[in-house]
């Protein structure tokens, strides 16, 4: 069974204070790891897909990295508009489903 | 969210009542999914449909039924609502290597 654990559950940052979110996963064979952003009252919004260890992707102040056991979402010099819950999910080969973690709730204080 | 539309956005039911949540996607995808999201539990898969005419159980299917009406539409039915089914329900599409796109959810309260 695919499993995803995200840490920390909640994080408060000062504006400009860089930090990282962790997503540890267990799968039989990784087909893809996905990062989503979710704002209150909205559905998850797709950010990145990572497929193999060593892969990195960037979008504005966000950078996602992948190893064989975990993924990190680095937030560089965050702004208040980066406040959201960040969700990590994995899909394994032979499986049509995503397994989600419980999310990292990030609050950026001006 | 563009591409996946859910109705209604909010609903309050009494225990024992029935209702159907509607989902439509305009991206011509084969796969569609229903999730529920509860505080501290994350997103859990209820049912999914890999293609028109097929449906499969997910992690938490008890108390729910689904219908893949056509390629665009995938509905979720609560036959006899229970307070434990109070949740936010999300529909998503597609599957495979492509990232899933989610609707904005249906917030359901059962009294």
C-alpha cells in the first residue's frame, strides 16, 4: 500500500524567511510524485510532477526536489500570498489511484 | 478550477435523506475520481472510474454509490445520509501520468 507522510503539519513563517516542507513516501515503484496547493474553500491546485530521483522543478518562489524516499518543497523568501496548505501525493506503477498526505499548512506573516 | 465543475457547492441534509452530487469535466479525459476531505484525514478516495462504463471502489466506498453517466459526467449518490458523511467532496480528473485537476468541492453537512 502506498503511503505518504508530510511534515511539519503546520508552519508559521515571517515574510522572507525561507523554509522547506517534507514529503516522505513508500511505494512499490514510483510512477509520479505530485505537489498541490490548496487555498481555504477551494480544490487542490496542481503545482509540480516529479518522476525520478534527482529531478527538480521550480515555479516562482517554490522549488520541488525528489529523492528515492522523500520530496522537499522549498519556499524561498515567502510572501503572505504563499499562505496555503500544500499537499503531496504519489502514484505507483500498476495503480490508477493517488495516495495523498495530510498536508503542510503554511502561514506567512507580513 | 478550470475543467471540472461540481454542483451543488453547499448542501445541508437531515439524517436518512438522499442526494446526488454532480461532477462534469470538459477535458475529454477517460478517468474521473471522487474524494472526501476531512480535517486531519487528508484526501481519501471514495470511488473512481477509469473509463466510461466502469467504476471501482476506493479507500472509503461504504455508504456511497456512483454512476458514470457518460465520458463527461460522474455522479456520487448518498442513499441514506449519515452524520459521518459530513465532509467536503471533491471530484477530479484525469489519471495516469497526468496531474489530477480538481473541482472546487461540495460542502455537505448532515444533521
